[in-house]
C-alpha cells in the first residue's frame, strides 16, 4: 500500500473542553494509524478569533496534522470529520505523492526552525522601524 504525504487542518468548536479536544484528535489520528498511516506531527493551536463566522461561531481551535497515509484513510477521515459535530471545518492537502517518514520529520523540523528564526528577526526589525518612526 502506497503512502502519500498529507496535511490536514481542522477547526474544532470553541465550547469543547480540553479533554474533548484531545479525544477528538486521538480519534482522528487513530483513523490514520488504523489504515497503516504514520503521523509526523500534530500541532494544536490555542483558541483563535476567526476572520468570519463558521457555523455561527466566531472562535475556534485549529489543529494541523502532518502525516502519511493511503487514499482510503483520507476518505474515512473526511467521512468522520463530516459526522463529528465538534468539527466546524476541515481541509486536507496532498503535499507529495511519496511519503518518507524520516524525510518528513526532517522537513518539519527545518520548517519550525526557519519560522522561529524569521519570527525573532521580524520582531526586532519591526521594533526598530517603530522606534525610528517615533523619533521623526
């Protein structure tokens, strides 16, 4: 069975407790593992204000899962997202036709390192620009 590299982002209802969110994430990751998929990373975001209301909700919890799985797992995952009332919205993107868990982990680690480096530099530059603007 050929594994492909996917990324899924889903939005959870803001009224879900921490335990309910963890159970939902375990349920969805279990679907992937059941179909011989491998999870690279699960990134849980804190409660965020949404740009527009989704199912009459102005806030939600985002979860991003990076994994390798066969196509059948994606079908089952999508079916379960639609059935779960705690999921407001979801989107799955195929990143690559080939999945190598070691390479995917390395790419994720590099991506995180780059984001941390860029975030630190951008914050410093913005502070310098603001200070210059105040002096003028």
